[in-house]
C-alpha cells in the first residue's frame, strides 16, 4: 500500500470524527457515518491480511474480526430505534457482539507477541500482569464493584456492566505485554497501541457515565470509538505494518528506569486505593494485593535468576575468550612450549616447535628430544628435569643448550623448566624454550670484538695486556724470562694518506699475517692501534740468552715485514722499527709496553727499519721527546729558531748557484738541538705547519737580500716543504704572501718536496703544484729514490729539479753504479735538472760529472753556514772545497 493512502485515510477519519457531532440527531445519519467508518477500517485491515505473505496473516484476520464484531454491536445499537421505534434495551444482542470484540482483538495481539518473541519472555509477562492487576484494582473499586453491589440492577445487567471493565483490563494486559516486550516498534505499532489506549479510556468514561446515568447514545463518547476504528485502519494501511511480525533478537531484557517506575506505580495502586478510598474494599482487593505481592516477588526472583545466568554467561565467555586468547598467543608465539608428562612423553607442543627443532615433538618420547642435543648439553638438561620432577627444586630453572636442527644447523635454545605435575590442567613439566642462536652468536661476536682488532683479527691492546699479565705471573712462579716486541711501521701515515685508508688497512692485514707466520708457536701477536703491533715472546731460554733470542726473532720479523708488497700494480717497500723489552715477574704490563715503545723510538731515531733493545737511558730519551714536544709549541714564539744555508754548486767547477735553507733550534736549556731530534716531533704534533711558514718567510727575506746584492747572478734559495703544509689547502696563499712580503722574485725560490707528497691525493696536489708553477716558483723532488712514489706520476708533475739522495751518491764507484746512472738518465728524460746530495769526495764529483749531473751539494764543498758567511762566499766566483 502506498504511503499516501494511510495519510489520506487518517486525515479523512479525523475530519469525519470531528464533523460527526454536527450531524442531525437522525439515527440513520449517525449509523451511516459512524458504522461506515468502522466498515471501511475493518475492510482495510482485511486487505492488509490478504496482502501479507502466508504465516503473517493471522493477527490481521483476528483484528479484522474484532472490528467486525464491534461494528455489528454498533449496528444493533444504532439500528435498534429505526427498526423497533423505541430506545434499545439493555442488555441486548449488541452487547454480545461488543464482548466478543475484546477476545478477538486480544487474539490478534497475542499472535503478534508470539511472532515477535522467540522463546518465553516470562519477565514481560509478569510485568504486564503487575500493571494489569494494579489497573484492575482501580477498575474494580471505581467501576465494577459499584455495579456488582447495586441491588437495583438485575443480575444480567450487573454481569454485563462488570464484564466490560474486566475485558478492558484483560486487553490492557495484552497490549502492555506487547509494548514492553522485545521487538521493533515501527509507526504501525504506535497506531495500534494508541487505538487500544483510546478504547480503554472511552470504555472507562462509558462505565463512569453509566453509573451516573449521564450516558446518551450518539453523544461525545462516540468520538473515542470512532478513533479506535480510524487508528487501527491507519495501522493496517501504513507500510511498516509488515514489521510487526519481525522477531526480536534473543537476549536478556533490561529492566529500564521507565519500566521500573511503571511497575512501582502499578504495585502501589492497591495500597493507594486502600488509603484514599472511603469504601470497604473487601476480599477482591486484598486478593489482588496479595497477587501483586506474589507477582513482584516472582519478578524479583526472575531478575535474580537472570542476573545469575548473566553472570555465569559472562564468566563463561571470559573463560572461553581467555582460552582462545591463550591458545592464539601460544600457538602463534615464536617461543616453544613443551609439556613432558610423568611417563616422559611430550603431551603438548606448540607449532613453533617444528620451526625450532625441525620436527613435531608432540606425542614423542622425551628421549627423542634429548637425542637432538649436543652431547655435552644433554646430561645437563636430563639432570635439571630430574631435579625439578623430584620436587627438590621449588623454583623454575633456566638452561641454555645446543641442539642439531633437522636441517643440520646448530641452534641455541634457552629453556625455562617449571614443575606443573600436580596441576590437574597440565600434569607435566613445562619447558618454555626460546631460540637464542642469533643472540648467542652476537654475544660471541661482541666478545671477540671486545678483545680483537676488527681490521687484522689480531688480539687488541686489552687482550694483549691480559696475556702479558698472565705471562708475568707464570714468570714470577717459574723465574723464567719473556720479551715484548713493540713494532711500528715506518712512514705508514704517508702510505695511508697517499694511497688511501683502504690500502692502509690492506697493508696492516699483510703485516699481521707476516708477523703471525714468523713467530714461534705459543707466542702472541696483537695490534695495539694505528700502525703499532706488539709481540709477546714467552719461554725464552734464560736471562743470558734471552736478549739474543729476542733479537734474532726481531730480525726475522723485520725481514718478513720488509719483503716487497704489490698494490695497484706498484711494488712498495715496507719497513718497520722494533723495540725490545725483556721482562721478569717484577715488571708491570704498562712498564714493559713503555720500555718497548722507548726502544722502538730509539730505533727510528738512529736508523729506520731496525730494532733496538731497551736500555735504561732510553727512558730518559723518551722523556726528552715529551719535553721537546711541549717546548716546540713555545719555541717559535720565543724566537729560538734560526736558519743556516748549505751552498748548491755547479759541477765540476764549483760555482755557487743556490743555497738550501736548513732549520736549527737553539734551545735555552739543551743548547743546539739537531733537526733529527725535533723535525719528526714537529711533524707528529702539527707544529711543522707554523714552523714551515716561518722558514719560508725567513728564507724569502734572505733570498731577497742576496738578489739585491747580486742582481745579475743566477742564484736560488731552496726551502723544504712538509707534507702537512701541502695538506692545509692554503699553502699557495702562504707562498704568495711570503714572496710579496719579501719582494723575492718567484723564479729564485725552489720548493723541495719529498716523493710522498706527490702521492697524497695526486689530483689535488697536482693542482696546487700547477698553481705554484704558475707563479714562477721552481719545484724540486728531495731525497729522490727513498720514497714510495710511482715513476708514472713524475711524467704528469711540473718538476724542475730532482735531488738524488746521498745513499745513491755513496754507491758511486761500486757495483751499484749502474743504478745511479739509470737515475740520471731518467732525470734527463724528464727534462729536469739533477742535484746530487751528500758529496764528500772529489772522486764522487768526477764520476757525477761523467754521468751528466749538473749540480751538487755536500761537505766536500761546504757545511751549512750562516747567511752572513754565505754572503762572503758569494763574492768568489769559485768555492774551494774544504
């Protein structure tokens, strides 16, 4: 049915009901309007019943029958006077139809109740009974009892007038049961409920007016009964009528505050009537009160029972939820849970056991589990389980075991064992196992890293110190002798800076392998840090021969280290210096390492690539180096440095063509400190950078003096440049400033650089040298042949001069003269000028001249001298050899 029909019928019904009172008093007119509305409403209800699917028609048929019965009663009353020309008698056959209406309507509502409430809803039934009983007491006192006790009325009249309120109370009980029960409440529900409420109110007014004798047929009360027809018809026409059959979800009915208030009010009806009524209420009211009390008690008992059931359901739901949660957590956890029963069978195993063990242990004997364990760990686990199973251990025990996985790999499991044999839900020993293989391996790696060098794999300083400590204790007990060898690579920083840290790490690895391969079984090698290595020699033959034996091993180690090493197609000659310190039980670890370190520095100072045995005076030398390091930082500020100059002459005639500026240190306490004693210290401490800048400025200033005194003479000043100065990045600016401040012509300045400088980041160094070359400065390679440079670099560098090292000059006249000759040939091929260093004999001059060497310097011509002394020499065309 279209939604517009119910609205139209509702409006039409209200208009008809409102106009009904305006009709003439003709019974026929009233019958046509009044009974016509009833007939139309009954027809709509019947149509609704016919259009509903099977199984949902019964309630509407009953309601239609009830309306038809009510209509027949109305027809009898409205048609009585036109037919019999007299007022209708009371009672008559119409009252029978009226009385039948109530059970028919109740039948329809009961069908709705049963359809909407699956199972039994005792709570709603009791609540409806309480309300109906309370209303019934009021109806009895004010409507039924007056008729029942009136002696002027006949028995049929008293029975009929009492039956109407009783039927209203019964219908009220049914409609209350429908209203407070479970189920949806669509608009059609409210129309039906409003119709019944209107009926009950109209009937109550009818009974009251009958008592007072004021009821008139066709009066205002007809409006109430007409609204009954209209509202039921609208309920049938509304689209939501089909929802009245929809069943409600099964569940406990909540006792809402509104419902509780309604029940309380209904329970108080009888006492209220007893208090406020002046009549003698009699047995029925007392019985009704007792019935109300029993109904309330039953309702409370039902609530308590429902509460107990609800609590039991909640507890059960929580238990099941906890079980499901526990099962989900356990079955999906990575940890393994095993239960071993009293028969040594694995009664339970989580799914993670398959991953950890490689097999499904459930249902297997515990012996099969033990067979997977490492032979050393199986007895430990068996013993722990026996202790726990016997009850001698009250608390859980933890054990880490190794086992062989089904894939052949080894696993580490951390097992926590608990005794739950007495727990009826478990009845076994519970093993909680966790795979800690990664953690164990990481711990082993961390322990290894804590005591081993990550680059070479050798023991580090901490582990070496521990081994040395243990060795000293053994020596103290056995009066034996041991030795510590402190090995430091020569020029490692140059290699690291020039070829890169990766090559430096490779070199460290090579040295580590060579040292490890050259020591005796039982000796220890460690990397202390940087390029420093230490060797512990134990079980030396005795005090008298220990030094010789340690020296022999040191010689062998140096021989192994000095073997050439190829990297990136080039062959590098590695050298190292070793310090030896003999130890006895009276020495400490720090003392021995310090002594060996002092001996190593002495070896470096005297001749790199050698070893030295510690002597007490070396400690004083170490302290002296420490003092020099500190004093160097203040020496420049105190103006303690000065320059001397060694002439560079033209071979073979000896004309002076230049001078090399050499740094000297006049220490206020130590006197003149040789460069060999402080230059390396300045390099290591970084003092060489400001010191080199001072040398450059001073040499340029003196060179300008000589340039002004001899403007037409070809004369240059040579200044040694440290690799650290080049690395600063602003060395070119330093040179430009020195030339500008002094006024020296750039072509008269020669910068001498060692070969190692040319290998330090070749591209950036070459760019810096090209800038210097662009200034007009001349560049020279100092000590050529003693470094690590690749000859291929020389072809791309703007080198003007190559200074051949004294070690090659010393070999002139020997079987190695061919090497020297090859060097001079190389210099010529490069288009550079050769300067021979360290010339001490006239025979060397002659041979150098024959080889095509153009210039030289050395004691044969002159020792380093002051600037004034050299100025006097420049007055001579030729420098006579001393």
